[in-house]
C-alpha cells in the first residue's frame, strides 16, 4: 500500500496537482517476463510479483 501511495505522491509533485485529486489506475498485463519491459514506464510503474487474494485471473484476457 505504501508503494502505491509513493507513486501518487511522486506524480503529484511532478505535475503540480493536489494529492487529494490523485487516483490509481491499474492495468493487468499477460506478460510475465521482466524482459518484456525493457524501459521504465512513462507514467507510473511496472510492478511484478503481486498476488491476488480471494480472486482469480483468467489467462488470455485483457486483449491478448
């Protein structure tokens, strides 16, 4: 949770927008290899290794 809050704080400072107006947007990718992401994200961050608790994900979704 603190990592996601840090992303919002960094974005708010970089753009000059109020932190209270920030919201998180999550996009789930079917890419599993770190090599599939050779560069840093333009906005936000790529995160690997999070787990879903009490939920599932069907492989092949999200347009891939």
